[in-house]
C-alpha cells in the first residue's frame, strides 16, 4: 500500500489556509486535520465576524438567566444573500488575505456549534466546526451550487472523478474553548 509521507507537512499549529489548500489540491499531506486553541487556522477562524455574532447570541441568552446552552449558528454562502458573502470572502484572495478572513475563505460555508455553561458572570464555551473540502465544494457556482439538485447530480459526479489523488476529499475539525464575560 502506497502511503504519502507527512513528515514534511506543516503541523496543525502552524499550517496556513494557503498550505491547507495546496495539500487538498495536490493530494499530498494528511487527509484530516484537527485544530484547537492556539493553532493558526483556529485563531484566524475565531476572528471571523460570524463567530463574534455567535458569541453575542450566547451572551445575550446567558444574560437572561440561562445557565447552560447548546446550539449552532450556520454561516451560509447559499442563496441570494450568499452571493455577497461569496464575493466578499473570495475577494480576500485578491489581497493575499489583507482583507477578509482566509480561514473562512478556505472553509466556505460552515456550521458553528457550541456548548456553553455559565458560572456567576463567566461563560465557558466549547465551539466546534466540522468541514470537508471536496472538488464539488470548490467548483460550485453561487446559488445553483448550493441547491440539492446540483449537489446530487453535477456535484456528485464531480466528486466521483476526484475520489483519490489531487482534489480528493480532506476534512478538518475545529474545537476550541473560550471564556466570555456577562456584562
């Protein structure tokens, strides 16, 4: 059995969105990565405005007296609203990451799940994002590419052509904790 060496692959701590994209596109490197507190990709994702909005949602619910909370908040590029987000996220590539968030540009749409527990005026939150990178997700057109009809026909055929090697599926897990403070 042929195995790709990961000896020269950057660690999860230091890998950039650019390097992650090269791994996916080339088919070389790990097919799965786990990211957590302190990893560059996690720290970039934590800075996304959608994550901040989710923090605000959690804090507003906790300020009303909830002691624990389980939920999710999706960042979606599908639909008409998604076109603007799609253009904003991908314009980040044109500036080499100086504008926008390259981690989110790599992830595209994502579902941010959370578990929160309040202790006095402190809220401890576990955030989680699961992502898969496929040729279907990289090549889907805005609006149409997010519809089930596309995903089950053209998108499915695209992924079948890229089952192994370059452009084949990779996955990423992001799990991190934060301490928030109720005002």
